[in-house]
C-alpha cells in the first residue's frame, strides 16, 4: 500500500536566546510561540485562501546564545536553507538590529516581538513589523502616575547603562514625559555589566533623589535593587517580569516597573484567545505563569494569522500591505503600526508594582483597551 504523503506545512522559524544573558526572556518568548503553534494546530491550522487549503504549522528554532553573530547566521540559514514561510524575531534590541538587515535583504518580513529600541523603527526597513511598544514609551506614563498618586516625589535620579540604545531611549522617553508635569530628572550613566552597585548608589544618593530609576540589563537592575535602601522608592525596567521577584524575594517589595501586558485585562472585540485562556494553558504546559515576553510572542502569532486572512496567503508583499491596515486588539492589547516604518503605535504599556510578592497594576487606575 502506498504511504500517504504528509500534508504540506507552514514553516515558521526564529533565532532565540536559550542561553547567555537573554536566556530568561528568550525562553519565555519561545514558549509563547510554541503555545501559539499548538493553539493553531489544534484548531486545524491556517486557511490559505489563495490555495484553497488549510495547513498546519511547524516551528524551527535555533539557540543564538545571546550573540549577534549567531543570530544573524541563524536567520540566514532559516531563510536560505530552511526557506521558512514566516520569520519571527529574536529577543533584545541588539540582536534584532543584527538580524533585521538579513531579513530585509531577502525581502522577508521580520515579525518583531522582542526588540524595543526606537532605533529599530528609524532604519527605513520595509520588511519589519513591531508588535511591542518602543522603548521610549516604557516609562512615559510614570510622571502621570507620580503627580496623581505620589505628589511628594518630585526629584528623579535616573541611572542607565551607557552601552546599547535601549536604555538611552527609555531614559529619553522618561525625560520628555516629565516636562509637562514639573518634575526634574538627573541622568547618570554606568558601565554594564555592573559588578558592584555600591559606588553608583552612593553617587545617586548624593543627588538627593525622591525616586531612583534604574535602566540596564536584567542583571544590572537586580544588583542595583539588591543594594538600594528601601527608604527610597525605586523603579526598574526589570520589575515588569516575574524573574525579578524570584531573584530578589523581599527586596523586590515596592519596586515599580513597566509591563507590556498583565493577565486579566481584555478588550472587545478580541482577535484570538482571551488573556485567561493564554495564562491558564501556558501555566498548564510549562508549569509557571507567563511574563509579557511570552504574551507578546504569542500575540505576534495572532497578528500574523489575521494578516494572512486579510492577504489571502503567505506572500510577504501582500502580508506587509495587509498588516499596515490592521487596527485590532488581542489579549495583549491594541495593535496598530505606522504603515511606513512598521513601528508599533497602538499598544500601550502598564506600570506594575511588587506588593506582597505579586505584581499589581498601578497605572492606569482602570486599564481598558484604549490604554493598552
């Protein structure tokens, strides 16, 4: 008897950090994509109108070990040897900047779920689509929160890593946002990786801050918070992920941070599953609650699926045109891009605070789809 030929699949590939300094975030992102693949395949796959058939998804993932050179070579392999139909981005702005030119040269859309630097949107790449808010928006709502909820906190000292562009853009966004609220920001830089934060903290305290903002790598910020006096409030970008609380325990208490997504906040009408479905199934499969890095990776899949439905197929030119017209909500929040740059302009970040060992959304006071 002749063997039945397996149905042709839609292949999606990515280079992701499963080791090195971005391992924690890379693992979350990969799990988010794996769950999306399962979600789609359990429902029969993706319908391609131009071929009048439905295909299942198959994922190919390579560990770039948090290295730019490996990420770029992996993407080239995925495009030239594996000839993947869909290309997901890697994690971190630096690695995204390394792989985007490869995708651009091959005229393949890079679906960016992990690179937030504003510089990514300034490169005039035609084949890059960003799902997450840019770095300059991470702490843009902090001044509004302070003047409303903590009006005694007026003087901010912001310490940021001197290398890379992500920290610079987060700090710039904060400074711009404070101008309308009468707050002052003193900026200081440090070399990353930060081995000992004591000198940096001593210098920061000499500027008499009401609030310290720390922007660096995950490890940098953990080190700063670990040595910070709890008599003064602190904001850290890393406070938006669960690993922050796991690393610091009681020292995380009171720390504030930005989050691209938190469970339990949905909008209507909604494309794809609810926040509750995502959180429940992620925890069931992987044994731990998801961070926003997993949520934005899964949501990228939902966006891709919607673009395919609008375009009628997988051809990148048609997908890029279709995604430029999308104005929708997933459980992750709003999705709308600048049609020229591919930069995300619809999604909004939240502010969370560690309270009694849990992250709690503190701003906006009543999140809804217009604020996400």
